[in-house]
């Protein structure tokens, strides 16, 4: 049987105390089935973002262990930081990578939420694909007013009660938002002009909020050092809105202004499927199977061996 | 430290007796560090081709175990088959996949050759990048006259002596050719015409033997069922002659005849690097690092964990 791999990016409300940050990530190191890709603390945001990939069981165990450490060190009543937050462990999103569907990932997130609450006593809100109520799909709706407002409203307003536990938030750790979402690809297209209007117009043609592709967010920004402008995007569903389709649409629109695509940037991580899909398009490869890629086949066989 | 992964495709002179075939591949199953991708026996060729990926140490052990089984079942004096061969275990090529250079892979092949000879008593010839003499780079030079001629010439002609052991071949298992080579990518481009001359001409423009790309082999063939013709190629160094460069050259040449590229085929396995390279070209991605691909990063971290 194919082993499931899931990405999880827990966010903690601690970006300043080095020893606390190290204690929080310790459970992710040298642990069978858990691979720590990256962790970054931001002092202004006073926030820690951890990138993990692993098998669902090992990940869940490690995250609960880490959350207990965060809970013992962070008091939301004293926490200040530029980034919106409602809890010591603020958000825990799960993303399917391979061998697991989005539906299974939603079940995983909901099951984890119950287990997490039992282990820590921290109430849970479900968001994105794991949301139980349509308006809770959006993180900003759950986080409205942040910890300071939510600790009262969770009790006084039934609309704002947690999905698991509560109604009162945890007295020091607040609440945690847990969910399942698709992998978000950060993709930028740099154009050979200094005219910012061109990037802004093109961003408006491709993004969902102005009627473009349904799963693209985007803005136009100036790159003064480079003497270019950029269409800066998040692809929130790279399977429905492929990179190549978005790129070629931008190229086509830029032509109207006599502006070339100079280069593109893939910022941060990207799933292999997103690249293979575009490579197969440009190279016109018929019936390409990702399992023809040696490394992907090897990863699958190694995963099976571990099970 | 990064773990090394190597591909190895041993070829055995047995394609008919099912129980012998299964006995030969048994050492590759359920073995730590060895991943059996595929094995195919051909009755006409009377030959078994096994595709393995793994860490160098585990692979070497498993191959020696398997070779001893082949040696005990195959007598070259009774072997008949359409495919050229000089031994019960005919060829053992090693190919670097990740975390290992070609130079290291050559050392691996030569060290393995000595160890293999000690364990089995079978003499060894080194070929491709592991060749000790320039004319032995080519398999067909070593295999000239096949087992039947070589068993005499190895003794009578110093030019044909094995590199390790000998000069007499093993009385039943013959000799084995061991080497290191780059990964070979089978890449076909199908053209929208039934005129075979177009495919033949274009093949001659891109292949090394007619002065094209130095690491491309290719012929033109008719695809009668599809009503197309094909430029059928082996890219023997996909790093020096990228898929996109070969494809775009074919597209450019086909235009002269008003013929479109209808589709392409990647036949069999392909290393991730070969695809990423072409994807980055078409998408104009600046400074793309393969470690940005989640699955490749995961594979690297899993490899480190196993060490």
C-alpha cells in the first residue's frame, strides 16, 4: 500500500525567545516519519512558522508534543505581535502531498482536532476545507478581533463558539485553528517594463477577485532594483489553474503592450505535480505518468518500505 | 550527509525458465536500501533485465547474491538467444542518480568488479566510463563474437583478456561486463505527416552520427497506425543535450516541411533533473533549485535519516 505524505505548517505565537523556539521545534527533530523542512521565527510578528512533511500518524504525535511545550511557555494575555493570532498554537493546516486525497486530509484534520483538544484542553476551530460552517472557511473570519476580542465573544456570542471544546478559550493558550487546504504555490512573473500599470492591469486579468482564474490571487508590484514590474501571485489550486496556463495568459496580455516576460520566480516549495504538469504541456508529452520519474518512484517505494 | 542513490540494471542470460528468473530476482525483494523498480524477461532474447535503485553498499551485496544464483543455474555452453551476450550475468551498469558523481560511480563500478570476481570467480571487463582501455568503452567491442568466440580468444589473444581475472573465462558463467554510464533517456517526437523522409532527415540533423548533437542517437520510423512518423531517440547525456533543446530543434526543422510536432513520448524512466531543466526553460524560471520540489526535498531528508 502506498504511504501517505502530508505537509503541515503549524504557526506558534512566539518569535522572540530563542530557547522557547528551539524547545517548540525539538519534537520534530530526529523523529521517524517526520521531516522538518524549515522553521522561521519573525520578531516583529512574534511568530514561529514550521514546515513539516511526514506520515499522518507520526506528524500528529509530534505536533501534540510540540503544542504542549508551546502551551507551557506562552501566555496569550502577555503576547504582542504584528501578526493576527488567537492562540499560543495559532494555526495548524494539513495539506495532502501524496498517497492521500483532500477528503482524507479533511478527516485527518478533524480527527486531529478532537485528539488535540483532549491532549491540551485547548478549544479548536476548523477552517478551509475542514470547516464545519461555510463562513469559517476563511481564517480571517475566525480570527476577527484576535485573541483579545475572541476570549469574550466565544462565551457571549454563540456564533463565535469553538467547534471543539469551549465555549471559553483556554485561559493562557487561547484557541487553535486547524484545517485542511491545498498546497499554495507562490509564482511571480517579471515583465520587461517599468510601467507599473501594465503589471496591475495584467494582475487584474488573471486573479479571481477581478474575474480571472478562480484560484489565483495576484497584484502588480514594481521591482525598482531590476527596472521591471512583477505580477506577484499565489496559486491556491495549481491543479485547476496550472502554472503554464496562467503564465501563457500573462504573456499574451503583455504582448498588447509590447512587453516581454523576462523571467519568472517560483518562491519557496512546490509540489512535483505542478512542475510536471507544465513540462508535459510545453513538451507535448502524451500519457506521461509521474511514476516514470525515478525519484518519485523511489520515494513511493521507500514509503512502502517504511510502513 | 546526503545519501547516495545509484541505478543499476543487471542483465542475465535467462529469459525462459520462470523459476530461475524468480530465484535471480529474489535477493532484490524486501531488502533494506534496495528498490526493485522492474524486471522483464524476453523469451526470444532469452534474457532478463532488472531495474534497481538503491544505496551503493546494499545494491552491491544484493547483486552478488543474485549473481551467484544465476551462476548456479545458467550454463553458457547451452545458452541460445537472439541478444548478444558473453556471460550468465552479462552486463552490470551503474548510473548515478543523486548524491554521487560520475567519478565516484566509476570507482564504485571498479571496486565492485574486483569484489564480484572474488565472490564468483567470474572474470570482468570494464566498459563505458569505467573502461580501463579506450576501445572497451563500447559494449559491442567487448562482446564481439559473443561467448562462443570470446571463450577462446580471451586465452589466445592478449588484446581480449579480461580486466579482472582470467585470462580463461568461467567455464559455465563466461564473463561479466561491469561499468558506469549516464542515465539514458528514450525520447520520441511524433510528426504530423506520413512522409517518412521528413523523420529520417530530421533524425539525421539531430543525431551525433550525422553531425548533430553529440549525445543524441536517433532514427526516423513510420507509425502507420497513427498516420504519423517519429524521430525516435536515445539521449545518452540529457545534461549536455537537454530535451527542450532537441525538441525545439526538431520543431524548427519540421517547419521547413510545414509539418507540426503532434506529440512526444518519454519512454520508460527519466530522472527528475531532465524534466525540471526543460520546465525551467519553457517557464523562464530564474534560479530554480530542485530542492524547492517537495518530493525531492523529502527524498533527500529520508535518505539522510536512513544513513
